């Protein structure tokens, strides 16, 4: 399948290319606030029919998009061969046409050959930019790829900063005392239509891959829970049902879950000082009622808890499971699954970028969530000025202000106006390291695919590590 090829080096060339352009430039004043949202539809920035549903969120970019574009330039400059392609998944399991020097079999210490579990069939409905199941990420800078696993061998190419390269095995090679390691990775790439291979020193890259076994386990856990009884989910977006009480004077519980936009959960009503928080959107199994509380079970933690009913929404909670988006926070990738009635199918898999933790950013929360709503786009604010900074297209909200969405677009300030430069398909940093505020960034075309595909009430989002 020819579509299984993915650009790795020249992906930066797409980071500034709009998917669609509007010859009639639309703009809004740079000082626009939430109170002015209705006026935005007259300027073409927002859809008239949906203006009442548009939401202002925190800055989903967190780090300015211009920084991503600078990294793209650096990646291009770091790369020796400017137009490499990663082989398709099935091709990487075949013998390359022009192999590099091969390490002796006794030197192979790990083999990477990730496959889908037998319980999941591959039925791709979105097949752009498909990566290999096993790859390495250059997160520290450019790295030489050599003919053999030693520094004395010929450099066959240089891989650029934030590039992802297919990997098939780890071998024992030259020991480098600076890193106290002799581990090297054997990697593959396309060059002039031919699969080539070489070796990269392991301490200079990060091993990444798709955790399909863990994804399959989480899918089955969710399906079992939904089929076992009534489901609900936490409904406290922007604390509309009230900010829960502090946990022993703290704004986070013993698990690190934040109080903001969460629900309080008590093991016993006789000791309300001992509580935990369930994030907005978190799926819960309802096993009983006690006065103004639901008795619930978490899909992630043992035991049962009592949660005030005002925080739990049941109206469109899933009674059957048909669609699941699984996000891997550790590997910065995701896969999308459908239940056929008798088995799971994987319909897409791709890179993703999740939230980072610092002063203005939050990690994308782990766990099982409801796909609560979808929006063709939402606006976000600058963290410091609190003015409208840009928008994110094709968004599916699953927890608080956390969405799965396309590449964010920063408005351009021009003569006191915010000008929409048009949608962007990708970013050079997509699928590398956590960089967003809390959301899950996707290729914009993949976000559009999900936006058209998702069925609210039948879809869940699972975030794993």
C-alpha cells in the first residue's frame, strides 16, 4: 500500500502550508474578549450558526508556534539528505535492498517487531503520514547514522533534530565511556526509492513505539465496564457545578489530580477530609445511590466512591461502546478503534502531541474519558494578556479544556487587527515531546477525520502512559 509512506525530514515544509485559504482576509481586534464573541461572526472569524457554542480556552499552544517553525528550520539544516522517507510497516520487516554492514547475530540484544494483537484487525480509514510501529526520536539534536555500530565507521547520513527513524533492533557495538553504554540501534529509511540501513548510538535518541498491547487491554477494560452496568461521567466544565472542596488544604489530591474542573469523591461520608478528585469528563460506573450521592466505581482505581449527583451526568453517557481514541502520553502517538459487534478494528494510527507541565501548562490527564462534544473550532487566549490569540480546528472535548484537535493557528497581529493566516496541516514538533497546554494535537486532516467520524454518546477517549 503506497499510502503507507511518511515524510520525516521534509515534514517541516508542510508546517506553514495552509490547508485552505480565504481570499477575503478576516480579522478581529487584538483586544477582543469573551464579551465580544458575538461580534466576531460578523467579521467571518466564527460561524454564524455556531457562534453561541464557541468557547474561549487557555492558550493551547503554550509555546509559540513560531518556535515550532524555528525548530523545523533547524531540523532541515541538521539533515544531510533532504528528502528521506520512512518505509511502510510491512516493508520494514523485509530484507532491505542495500543493507549496511550487519552486526553479528550474537550482538543483537533486542528485536523490535511490534504487531497488532490478534484481537484487533487493521482496517485503515485514514492512511496519511503512517509511521512505523517502532521508531526512534531525535530529541537532543542531529545524530550521525553509521555503516556499523562504531564511531570509526562511515557516516551514511545525518538525521535531523526531532526526526523519527524506523528501528528494528538494538545491538552491542562500540562502548562509549562518556555514556557508559555500548548499545546501538539499527535503523531504516528510504533513499532514492531504496531502503537503506545503518546504526545510531542509543544514548543520543529515544526509543518510541505503539503500545498496542496496552491499548488493547484498555479497550477491553472499558468495554467490560460499559457492558456491566450504567455509566456516567464527571460534568464540571469550568466549575459550572461548583469548585470541589480542598484536599487537606491542597488543590490536588494524593494522586496529583487537580481540584479545578473536577468532582470530589469520598470513600466514606463519615470522613470527608479523605477525598480524591475525578477529572471533568472521567467515565464512572454507577453501582448505586445514597441520598444526594451516586455510588460509583472508577475504571482505574479499586474500590467504590460516593460522588455528589450534581457532578455526574448520565444523559448521553455510553450504554454501548463503538468508538475509542487511545492517546499514548509516553510515546506521543495515538490510535483509533471501532467495535464491530464482535471484535475491534484499528482505523487509524498517527503521531500526537500532548500537554506539558509548567507554570501555564498542564499534562494531558490519564484515564478513561467521555468524548463530550465536538466543535469545528474553538478560540484560545494568550496566557499572559488574556486576549484572543488564535484558534484550534476540528476539536473533540474530553476533559475540562482538553481537546483532541488539529494544529493550532495563531492569529497574526497587523495594524491592531488579528488576521487569520489559514489552517496548517502539521507542525515539525508533532509527535515529539509534550508541548501543548493540555490538549492533544493531531495533523489537521486527522482531526477533521475524527471530527466527521465521532459519535457523541458512543465514543470514549483513553489516555495511557
